[in-house]
C-alpha cells in the first residue's frame, strides 16, 4: 500500500508560479513512476508530467517549458514546479504513483486556480 499526500495548491495570478509537493508513505520503495494529473470541470483527467525512479521525465505538450517535475527519492517526494501559469491551468491536480506491480495509487487532489 502507498499513501500519497499533496500540498501546495492555491490561487495565483496569470504569469505566477506555484510548487506542488506529493509525499509517499507506506511502501514507497515499490514505486516505479510518480506523476501529476489534472482535471478541470467537464474535462477528463489528463497527464501533466511524470518521472520514473531512474529520473526519466515526460510532459504534456501544453506545459512543456513552463512546468518541471522533480523527485527526491530520499524523501519519497515528487515536486511540480509550475511557472508562467495560465488560466487554462486551473484544475484539481492529483498525484499518482505506479508500483513495480503496475498498481496505481492516487492522492486526494489539490486545487490550483489561476485567475486575476
């Protein structure tokens, strides 16, 4: 079992920055990949960024060059640095972890609102 706890969401003006954090507990040594997904009202959940235990990253085209995902394996924590935020980045952001056995775990979500 893996438990994920997110933090760092909030309200920010367009062009601003936020950093999301997701800490894993339970059996984090079984985690292969961690990532962030987001879901806006009326939309499907979409992948924002992911990072494997080896450090390989993947980004949605819409956030490339603006968002950076990183991982602190010693702290079992993944971060999402979000810069140059746009109103269309407004969504609930969910942390995701996939174990070596390909089991998915989800955090409760954190709201990010980009508005003036």
